[in-house]
């Protein structure tokens, strides 16, 4: 990015020097930003894995048009001077039967720099991007100080872009969801909404001939339970997952402390300017 080292490393900085979100979008490489949005967020949409190349190109064009609209949006810089977007590092556990993995996320988080008690205000209040118009959110300040590389800074901007385009009011969701696919796609449900589900014959008709033994009933119940994901969890597996979750919780607590320190550091620099 064009605005990186000298700005983030300055010992004192005025509010006018802190770029807005629109400034950050303007000075970044657009193709890289859209690639980050696609890799980090769009691919998580239902049906994205089954989308055709043409459908993905259409979604990419919609993302490009949304970015162009943000860059052309009339922004009043003073309206967002009290709110600032910082990078936030988080860890999430994805646990499945027999395996678990930790995903690391670097995303955008808004802090109110006008709050008297920074730690209490940031911890209790979460500002959602989509609850305000673009003209206001794009005026939020952006501060990317920290041990982040260029890729991670793009992740933060991609997170902000995704919030702007997908955390919209319900009445506007259909207009702004460029990631949705048409009903004609293979991943779309049928017009009636019905889906083909595995059938489980629970009727008593098959039991009229001969009743199975108690052991066979137990084995049959176990097979049916496994097919419905109702197997008995392994105690060792549960204990391992609990330890993993506890470890991730400690990591997130450390990330929260680091985030709050960076917010306080910027406030100190603004006061020193």
C-alpha cells in the first residue's frame, strides 16, 4: 500500500493525517483487494463451491461495481473522525469427529476514540458497519499499526468491504448481495423448497414378520444413530476439544489485550500532536 510505514510509525499524528476507509480503498490495489474478498469471504457463501466460472465472474464484476460506488461516494470526513477501524486478530476452532483445526482471522473492528474509558467502551460496544450508510462508514478512520504484513492489511480492508456489502438492512439485502446466485444454478433449491433427504423407515410394517433380538435391536439402533450423527462422543475426543477451545480462548484474550493497547496507543499519539 502507498500509505504504510512512515504513517503507522509516527510518534505523533493529527486526526487529519489518519486516513479514512475511503482513502485506504483509493490507495490500495483493487484486484488484490477483490481477490482477498473472494478468498476470505465470498467462498464461504452457500453454493460458491458449485458455482460455474461464469457465475463467479459475474459476482466479481458486482464486487468491482460496489467498490467503484464506494470510491465515488460523497464523504464528509468530519462525520467519522471519532470512529477508527483497527486490525483484529481472532482464532476460531472448527471441530469435527476425529479432528479439529484452528483458523486464524485478521479482520476489521471499529473502536470509538471519543470514549472516556477506552477499554470499557471497546469491550462493551461493537459498531456494525452495515448499520450506517456508506457515506458515514467510509469516513471512519483506518489505523493499521501492528505486526501485520501487506497481505494482512488487505485482509482488514477486505473485511470492511464485506461488512459494507453484506451487513445491510433486510429490505436492501437483495439489492446488495452480489454473492447470491440465480435460481437456475445447480446449487439453488427447487421452486417448491423441497429437498431430497435420506429416508429413515420408522414404521412398524417391517416388524410384523419377526421381531429381532435385543442384541440386533441395539446394533440397528447404533447404525441408525450413526447415520443421524447421534453417535456417543468419545470421552478422550471431547477432552481434547475442550483443551483446544480453552487454548484458543486464551489466545483470543491475548489478542483482545493487544487490540486495546493499539487503540490506546493511537489515542496517545493524537493527544501528543
